[in-house]
């Protein structure tokens, strides 16, 4: 949390950000947040307990096990998020979360069966694997990630969530906008502000 607070100061967002610590959405479970959230983003642990034990030390050596371990099937926290998020979101607003390799299609089916999620969108990597899922009425979603090994810098993907998105009944993919260069954090923050 200290690192997140330092980042907020670095980006000059300290007056617009409040930090709370707790179990998933528990710190926000009250009338002030119920039905009031426009955007809920989560990067949950999604690796199965068994696989965490086999991960390279350079990956797991810098974070607590809790940051990686998603339970026996890697979906314990994601399942809770799917169950709890609608209580917080305004009607038609956005939930976005990262998923593990191979989990995307099963989670899309699960979400499609839940009437509380009506505008679903898988976000895919260059190989077509789903790495994040979005549900909601946001016009655009900016996704960023760092290349493995850092050889190609940051990638930015701007997704039009209202046109060409996944809706019950079909998937239509649109071209991605990607940048094969490092994008400064301040520029990413400015893009997010510009997109509303």
C-alpha cells in the first residue's frame, strides 16, 4: 500500500485517491459504495495453489504468496468478485479484471449465464488468449502491460467497449491500437482522464 501511495503522489493524484486495506471488497461494503461505483478494476490472484509452488523464484520472490495463489483451481477470488461486484456497481457500469491463461472462456460462460452482467467483452493478447474480461457501459478501456522480459517496453491497447464488443450471442473483434514503445505513467494517466 505504501508503494501505491507513493505512486499517487508521483502522479499528483493524492487528492483524488483514497486507499483502504481489507479482504477484497470488504473495506467498501457500506451504503456509501453500494450502487455507487462507476468502475471496479481487479487484478486478482488467479494461479492454482499447486502451480504457485513451481513458479520461478524471480517472479514469486518479491510478493507474498497471497498475491498469486487463487486457490485449488485458481478462481477462488475471481468467483467472489463476480458474486460481490454487482452490489457495488451503478446500473450498467464497468467491472474489469485479469484472468489466468486458459480461464477466459469458462469465466465468459459463467458471466454470460448471470443476468447481472449484460455487456461482456474478452480482452485478448496477440495470440488470441483471453487475459482480461470487461463488463459495462464504458465507451473506451485503456489496457496496458509490460512485455515479458521488458524487451519491448509498454503496450497500450485502446478498446472500444460499445462497438465490436462481446454481447450475449456473439463476439466481434476490432483491431487493437498498440504502442511498441514505453509510455510514461503520466501520459497513461492523462489518457485515462481524457477518456473519462
